[in-house]
């Protein structure tokens, strides 16, 4: 009975959309991502270079800041709930990308 309830709740929750991003010599790739308002996101970020200062990723509008160890995938889970643009930046705000929320 309990298992059935859990299964029902899981089925009712909208599935998270998986997104992948890499940090390369060019910055964040992709540097522009289009998403839907209210759609839960599971953003997987892997830093592939030591040559830039992007050793941390900050998504201020989602209240997230995490270190990006080299070649390790770090997950950012959040749901954009407002249409517009959200930016994601390195720890010092020099390298950035845009999440376009529609
Ligand atoms: Cu930086």
C-alpha cells in the first residue's frame, strides 16, 4: 500500500529535464540554453579545462553555487519559475551563460 502511494506521487511529479553543460577553453558550452518555466531541471556540469577561471558555477536566481572539480560531473537541480533570462556565471562573474526561460 505504501509502495503504491510512493509510485503514485512519483508519477504525478513532472519529470526533470536533463541538461548537460561543459566548461571548456571557450567558456560554458552551451552558453545559451532554452528551457520552460516550471519545468524541473537536472543540469549536469563537467569542467574539462584548467585554463579558465571557471572553477565554480553560480546560478544566483536559483540560489546555487557549487565548486566544479576538474572532470567531475556536478548536478544542479532547480526549477525556473519565472519567464525571462537567468544567467549562470563563474565564481567571479567573468564567464557567463544565459538560461532563457519561456
Ligand atoms: Cu571567473
